[in-house]
C-alpha cells in the first residue's frame, strides 16, 4: 500500500515474479493472471490520474467498474494523441492485448498449454515494459 492508502498494483507484479522459478501449473497460471492485472491496472490508473480520456463516453467507461474498461484502456492508449508520442501508446495497447489473451487462456482453458513457462516469461517481459 502506498503512503496515500491506495493499493500499489506493482505488488501484483512482484507476486507474479516470485513464481518465476516454479513448475507448478497453478502458480504459473496465477502469475500470468497477476502480470496482466498489474499492467492493466497501472495503465488504467495512469489514464484516470492524468485525465487522458478520448471523449465523455470514454471517461464514463474508464471511471466505471464495467468489464468494458479493459477494452477501453487499450483503445485509449492506442488512440489518444498525448499517449501516442513515438507510438508508445500503441505499444502499451499491444502488450496489454497480448497479456489479456494469455490471461484469458490461463483463467478459462482447463487444458495446460505445453509451453506455459514460456508464456509466463513472455507475459513477465511485456508487463515489465508496461509498468
């Protein structure tokens, strides 16, 4: 928790990082999930704190608890001119999309992928770049 009483989403990244040397499928799956959420929530909060909304509809969705906030966060980074200097916003949006796909895989697919450790390492790299 930070000094102002808010949760520091980097804690999710640190937890996920602690699973890096594991071979346990549950820990690797949990790690991928936490890597996604650390990156997504840091990105969402950046938009909220800097009020870099695309329009009023975007503002409303970004300030809500709706599941659409995930897509809207990617869209905002992909499209907002202030977030897209040197295509940085587009890169963040692309990494979030990759992380989301892996997170959906580990959260909803009951089959263990053959290369879960490689997927974990890829997610760790992408989340680290976003955070």
